[in-house]
């Protein structure tokens, strides 16, 4: 998707969305300092009210991160990042950024593609949907899953501030997924990011600011990865959740061998998709909710017709807004009936150690389909250390992680909070408006 079209759509946030009372539960003295407390809020207006969370706020105030929602660069005082950047230079090919900024940041490559060789020497996905790198030593992108009749299940662009009711639904169905989290969103909504870990989902990286990665300079590509996830405690996902992911998905699928080389050097597997729900496009251009429905229905028909009898697949879907989440709920039962298995990407590929940290694991494919959908972990969620449950944080990253919940067992969610019912979410599709803050460039 193009950031420019999304930016336009997001300025329509509010009246329709706030008017939605489907989820509303009267809330008093809500705890907004722990994952458990935050997970109990199901009024989307309250969920999307910014809150203060000490560790992230302190890290931002200390200048340890780039500005959120802008293309990342290495912080001038970050000697660890500078040293890491220099140490991997020999692994990065001499491939120039695609296009010219600022137009290329939002996917406008119109002045570049006419001169780009038709042979696609850089394995540029945006140009030719290439997923097998041409640079030696790089593994192929994951665009399908090896297990037959299996759907690799995941959602981009989280953590969405109003995702509690959607995550409740996943929990009630004992369904785990791969959540591709944007670093800037993690900084804005740290307790929401923690819920993914508490509920047993797999967390992957979706970059720092969600730009077209091939448009960025080498330093920017590095920083988009580094400040989203790194073994250093000061990087967003690690700071908030305590884990360091080993997988990522390029925004808009925009990746080439230069960007893959950076990801590989930083220990990240590249995950793409085979089919696109285009859920993010509903309400833009001439795309309607009916078009999105048809994309889901086409995938379901293919599954029913045996298209995936020898190899499973991946469909691109989003945690972007209440419409995209409602579509996931709307079609879940049909997907469940059409596919033999619906599993996270790492489970589908037997990535039992999804993080750099070795004291947390996820099930193998055989374990998952046998009923063990969550394995225990020994990493407690980071805590706020604050006695205040309200605070005065702003939307520009006044947050940070919490809770000591761990996941164990084989039946249902192990998030500590009592999750509210998801009844009636399907009716949300007709009137949903984009959530979050109007100036955020999500996708």
C-alpha cells in the first residue's frame, strides 16, 4: 500500500469510530500500567487514549531512539549502533537506493523503473515479486509454507491501540498468529505489544517507521531494523517485551538484495506472502469492503479446490484498523473449514526458537496441530515501576512494557487478564473508521 493514500484515509479518523459502542464496557479506575490491566479495556476510545509508561518515556527523553514515525537514522551518541553498522559493511552489496526521496519513501518509483534492468538484477520484489535472492548467501524469502493445506497466519502494522477485542477473539479460539509490529507503534502502545507475548503469539519486525525500504540509504535501512529490534535492551521490541525477534516483513513487500543483506546480517528472516487480502485498501480509491470480501473468498475457494494440497500459503492481512480486524474475524470460521491447519509462520516452518533469547520457545508444527499451541517461557514481561495508573503521556511515545505473565499449557490463551466477549464484531465492518492518530503513517 502507498503511505500517501493511507495518510489521506487516516485524517478521517474519529466520528464513525468513536460512535462505535459495540465494544464499550463502562470502565472505572482502569489499570494502564500493566499488560493485564490494559487488556481488560474494550472501549476503543479509551484504548486509543495515550498513556504514560515510564521506561519508554525515559528512553525517548534520554535521546536513545530516533524520532518515531520518521525514517530512522543512527542516533549520534549511539556508539553500539555505530559499531554494529560498521561491522556488517562487508556483507552489504553495492546496490543503490531505488528512486529519489521523498517521493520514493511513499512508493513513487516512476522516475526510476524506466531505467531499471528488466532482468531484475537486485531481486526487487516491488518490481517483479522476486523472492529468491540473486546475491549469493542470502536465503529465499518465505512466501509460502511447506506444510500442505496450511495457512501461515499473521497480521501487519500492530500493535493497534484498539486490538483488545480482536485479540480476545483469537484467545477464545485458541488461535496463535504472527504479529508484525512497527517499532514506532511499539513505542506508542507498549502494553498492547506485551499482550502478543502474553497471549502466546509470535512477534516479528515490521521496521521502525514503515517506509519503502529500498528507497532508504544504507544507514536508514540499518537503523529501521536496529531500533526496532536488537539484543540491546534499548531497542523498541526488546525494551517493551523482553524478546528480540528473528523475523521481519518488509512494508509493502518492498525488499531487494541490499535490504535482505542488512536483515540477514542482523539475524532476521524475510517473510513475504503469496496472496493479498487488500484489506488495508478498503475505502481508498475504488476499493470497497466487497472487494476485500472477494479476496478472502477467492483464497477459501482455492483451498477448497486443492490448490494447497502439496504446499501451504500465506495471505497478507492487517491489524491496521477495526475494519481489517473485523474482516479477519468475519472469515475465520471459513478459513478454518477450508484449511486443515492455521498456524503462525514460525510454527509452519518449525522455528521453535523465535527469539534471540534462548529461554523462550514456541511449538513445532507437530506440537501445535496436536494441541500444544503455547509452550512455557521464562521471560517475564518488563514492568513499568510506576505507582500511577493514569499519567499524562502523549502519543509520541510515552510508554513502556509491563507484567510478569508467562504462557504455558496447550489450551487457550494464557494472558493474565479476563478477556471480554467478541460477540457482534462482524457488524463493525460497515461503519469502521481508521484508528490511531491521524498523523501516523501506518500500513
